[in-house]
């Protein structure tokens, strides 16, 4: 690890999870590893906090879960994106881009 | 939305499986992370530690996941309940003591509340009962009539009723006995003669027919009757066409005009002043038919009055009217000054009356027991929560929120309270049955006592409030407990914190003090009861039978025939084998008050300041005094030779001899009655006989032979028979003897003198038993509390004790050390309790007889008893302390 780490902005964890699952179904540990990797270890996510978010998303119907076998041949709970989840991801991504662009332009011109 | 619902439903229905699911998922994560660190070269333990650190508080995350699933409320409550049940199951002795304590406390309070509810709180079944009042005549304060309420005279009642504005209806009534003859055995019924205003004042309509019209309440029209529901069922088989039928009462033919509803039995002697002779069960009512004529000299005052206030009026206005009336009458009749006063009392208050105070006493006793029970529970839970500090700190360290811990503790308390409450309801149910079975019959409305919804609500409220109260205190201190010190501490010594110990000791001292007050109160009541039993009533209740004879006025109307009949009856009874003596009298001892009369005493100064002489007046036959066992102190009993033609004689009681002839010999003195022109010579002085209560201070009483110009009528007389063997076994022979004289004579109220006395002491016995029971309960609870506290301190100090023993302290020193703790608490408690008892128990002096509320012997004896029992409670754990094995104790840490 090492280097400066950023705390995750409020509400963005769901988006990161959905984005990760857009590639392929994953289980909890793999999701946390993947988010860590993709963010080049800059974002700091307490691993435990992933699970309440997963359960919330599952309840909201954005993802669904089923038990499967992991690469290391162990039982693991796999989450996969649903159609609703895909829509939410797109909406979330465009909202995020708009917001970051807006914030960036304010910061540049202020 | 639908998925959300389905998800929740699945989670709810399948809670166990979902929880396992979550645990497995989280475990899988931790394992994967651990493996990752191991592959990076860490040892397994270090890898696991790192994985847990990176993961965060496992417990917290589990809770958050539950919250995320959105079923947290149901889920956590269920979880808390399951956990609480497990905790309580794991400590069965604690649970049993706590539930038992609560059950007894709640059960006792619910029982008493049920009784109070039925007798004091539940309204009487009369419409607008708050407007029904009884205006009683009251004697002047200087007189010593012996009663607080005295009857109205006919003319006074009619005058007042004619002009009163405050009352909508005003009725007069008096008790009366009726012989029902005709088909079958003659039966005597008690009833009442009532004026036209009586039924409207009470406001109850008949279920059949009608009540008396004003025009029937006049002399010459009174041969009509309204009967009770019971008489209607028993004698007329609930005949719906009973109205218009006739019945034969006292030899005259009465027409039935109405049937009252089942609940209507007014007037009854229960709860009413003892100076009025009222029926135990009222079977029928006939018109009073007061004559409207002028005042007759010597006319008896015998009316009770009941009134319904107008909606615009109130008790104060009625009282003002009565006062104004009294002033006017005093101006008209200055010689009767002071005897016209009346006081209004509400019917509700009257019927609660004498029972109000004993019930309040019980309420006080129960409040004390409940207080002790609650402080015991608080103590138990406090002790336990301190012992469980470590459990809580570990759970807090694992990430359980403080709120969650408090909720857990409250759940435990409430669960305990509910269990205690349910057990308490069971106790209350048996308690109510007990009260109904053993309560004295002179408590009005006792049969109406039952556990009703409001009582149940009361029990639940008590149990829940108790639960939350004693649940919160330990939860609060647990939540504030510092985590680290108590973890380092091992969690044991935290329990010895000075603050906690002081709180628990204060509770114990309070318990001991309250228990002492209660057992002293019950001790005083026990002594009162033994004094009452030993009290000299002026008669001998062993082997004496009494019953009532009522002669039909139609066949025994005039004095000579009555006298002859009684004479024949007595002759028949006296020759029965096994009869020692027999006599008739107007009353029997403890059988109620007789009539009072003014007296003429020649030679007594007619000083205006002196209250006119009066005495209780009773007609007797020879043999009566011997039959009831009243000793003749001086002179003689009446003889068969005292007849209408011989010298008029009288017997007086010792109180009368002392009152009117102080320092002189009363024998041979003259005394006259206002309605007779001649004087009687006193021939005997007898012991004072008590009439209403064994506590009473007997007043002057004069006895007149039944053969000398009897007044009033002797149509209803009591017969007393003293027997050689068990009096009850003579009943058949006595009945046969009476029937041989006149088969039409009904025999009523057959009772031994012993049962009459038993009934008279039933109330004090009942108070004594209940308060005594509560006293024993309080003592038990306080000692359980004491035992628990000392036992707990021995357990938590076992290491210290071990060290002391290892360093060579003698075992008896350790024993004294532990015992000393209990003795100190008990000593302070007893000191405070004694002061409290001195201050509080003045309130019960009205219940006491023959013993002062501050009786030193009772105070000392019961303090010693409490000290002894408390020492016993401390002895067991103190003995255990001396058996502590130093090695085991020190290793245990």
C-alpha cells in the first residue's frame, strides 16, 4: 500500500461496485480487490463496508446474488448485474461525469 | 418495489438461513484476504490479524448488513429476545428469584387492587349515584349515645321532606321482619318498610309491575308489597304473572305490585350504621305509611332517610338546608336543643364506609411489599450487570453500539418483568379467590371482587414500569463504563466500585427498614386480635344457641297472649333434656344495638347543663341472663314471680349503676321510662354486655321483665338456650318443642353465640392475616436481598479472602468480616425502621385494641426477630467464606 489515500466520496461506493460488476459477476473479496486495483490503490475502502452496500444493492434489485465456486475452488457468493443495475450504472456514470466536469470548470475559472 | 418486498419477506421468513449466509460470505472474504497476506510472506496469525484490521468491526458490519436488508427492527428485537432468554436460562437461580419476587409483589398488589376496585372504585349500580345521599341524624357532641348516626323521628322527617328544595326525592325506611305463611312451613323474611320517595331516590325501576304510589304510602292503604328477585324466583318460580297475586304476611293479605331487579337489595345492614336494625338480605318492601298526625309523646325515632339531590343541587346545599331546619326546630322545641342536627353522607361513601380504612391499610402494606420487591430486583440486576461488565465490554469492543447494549439490557428486564407479571396474575387470581373465600361477610360487595381488565392493566403497568425502571439504571451505568480499565481489570473488581456498593447497600438498608415497619404493624395487629379474643364481652359464648321467633301479629296482637306464648315456649324449652337454661330477650350479645330511651331518675338534679339520662332498653325473661352467661354482679335475676301484678322491677348494667348512682348502691333505687307513669325498682346489677363490637365501651343499659307492660311490641324476640352438650346438636329438639307450642311459628337466624362472636372478630382477623402475610413476605424478600448481596460479595472477594487466609488470618476473623457487612446493613436498617415505625404507625392506632401503636415490647421483639432472620441469611454465605481454599481462590483470577 503506501502513498496518499483518499477517502471515498459519499455515495460513490455503489457506483464503483456496479462498474466492477459490469465486466463480469464477482464475489465480495474479488470486488474489493478489483476496486483497489482499478483505482491504483488511491481510494481507500474499508473492506467491511463493501458488504452492507452489496446487500443494499441486492435489495434494490440492481444486482442479484448466487452461490458458486471461486477460482481457488471454494464456495463463494457471486454478485451479477441485473438489467436495472445496468441502467442505474449508466445513469450514475453520466451524472458523475456531468458533476465532475461542472466542478472542474468551476475550479478552473473561479 | 416488488423485489424489495420479496427480499424482505424471504429475509424475514428465513432469518436463520440468511444470517448463516451472511456469516459464510464474510468468513470467505476474511479467508481470501488472509491467504493473500500469507502468499505475500506473512505468518498465518499475522495474516489473519491484518485481514481483520482491514475488514473493520465484524459485529458492526453484520448489523449494518442487517440494516441494509431493511428488516432490522423485527430482526433485532427477535434477536435481543432470543439472547435475553438464553441469558436468563443460563442463570436459573437468578431468574427464579427475580420472577418469584416480581410475581409476589405484583400478585399481592393486583389482589389488593382488585378488592379496592370492587369496593371503593367501581360505581354502585344506581343511576347518577353521586346524587344519592343519606342525611343521618347526629347526636350532640356532648352526649355519649355510642353512635355517630341516630334515627329520624316521624314528624321531623315529614316536616323536612315537605319543605326541602335540595332533594328531588326523599324517602324514609326501616327494617322489618315478615312471616310468610300459607302453603308449607312458615318462613320468616327480612324486609323494609319504605316511604313513597324511597324507590325514586335510588332510581331503580322494577323489572315487573311498579313501585308504591304516593297515595299508597298512607295508613290504611299499606297492604301492598314489592318483592325481591330472589323471593320471586324461590317462592313464585319466576312467575311472569306474579303481579296481582297475594301473599300472607304477618297474618295479613298483601298484594304484590312489583318485582325488583336481581341487583337491587337495598337496604342491607352491611356498611350501614350499627344503630339501625336492617336486614341482612332484603326480600320484600312494604309501604311505610307514616301517619300525618301530630307529634305523640314518647313516640320512637326509628327512621333512616335516603335522598336524591336535584341536578342543580349538591351535598353542601342539602347540608345547609338541614342546618337551617335544625336551627328552626331548636327555636320551636328548646328542650330538644342539639338533637335536631343531621349530616349528609353520600351513599357511595357510606357503603365503602368502615371498610375504607382497613383497605387503605392493606394498600399501604402492599405498597411497602411492592417497594421492597422492586428494590430487590433493582439490586439483583445491579449486582448482575456489574458482574457482567466484562461481557459488555467485550461486546462493545467487538463493535456493538452502546444503544444496542442498553436495548439488550432493557429487553432482558422487560422479559423478566413480563414473566413476573404473568406469574403475578396467577398469584393474584389465587389471591382474589382466597379473599372471596375467607374475607369477612360484612365487607360490602365482596362477592363482586374479580380480576377485571382494568386490574389486569394495572398489573401489566406495574410490571412494565418496574421492568423499565430497574432495567434502565444498570443499562445506563453499563453504557458509561470505561472499556479499557474494566477489560484490564478482568471485570471483577469493577463491581467493587464504591459508588455501586453504596447504592446497593442503600437499597438494602431501605428494604430492611420497610420490612421492619411492616412486621411491627402486623405484630401490633396480632396483639390486637388476641386482646379482642380475650376481651370480656359480658357473656359466655360456649354452648349457647340463639334464634329468632317472630309472632304473626294477627294471632298474637295483644300483650297478654304474647306473654303467655313466650311463657309456654320457655317452659317447653327448660324441660328439654340437655338444656341448662333458656330465656328470651330483645337482642343477643353482639347481635346489634337495641333501642335507646330517655330515663326518669327521681332525686337526680334537673340541672340544665346535665344531658338528660338515657339508657339502652331491653326486654328480658327470667333465665335469659343465665342462658347467654351474663353474670349477675349484685342483687338478682328476674323471677317467674315478677308479673304484671307484682312490683315493677328493673335490672341495670354496671355502667348504668356507675353513671347515674356513682358511689351509691344502685339496688333499691327508682327509675322510670318517659312513656310510663310508674317507676321501677332496681333489683339487680349485671355485667356490661357488648352489642356491636368487642372494642366498644359499653354504655348504660336497663333491662325490664317481659311480663310487666311490654313496650314496644314483642312480636320479634331472640331466644337463647344454654346447653350441656354441643348446642348445634340440640337444634332439632328445640324446633320440635317450638312446633309443639304453635306450628305456625317460624324460627329464624339459628346460630350459636360462638359463631356470632366469630363473625364479630372476622374483620380484625382478616386484617391481621393479610397484613401479617404481607409482613412475612416483606421479611422474606428483605432477607433474600440480604442473602444475595452478602453471597455476591463473598464470591467477588474470594481472592481477597484467599489472600487473607493465606497470610494467616484466622477463619473466624473472615467469618466476622463477612457477617459484619450484613449486620451493619441490618443494624442501620433497623434503626431507620424503628424511627419510621414510630412516625407512621400512629396512623393505624384506630385498628388497635389493648395495645399502643408504640408498644415497646412489640418494637423490640420484632426488631430482634428481624435481626435474627437477617443473621441467618448472612450466616450461610459467611460460612462459605471461611471454606474458601486460598490456592483455588488466587488461581481463579
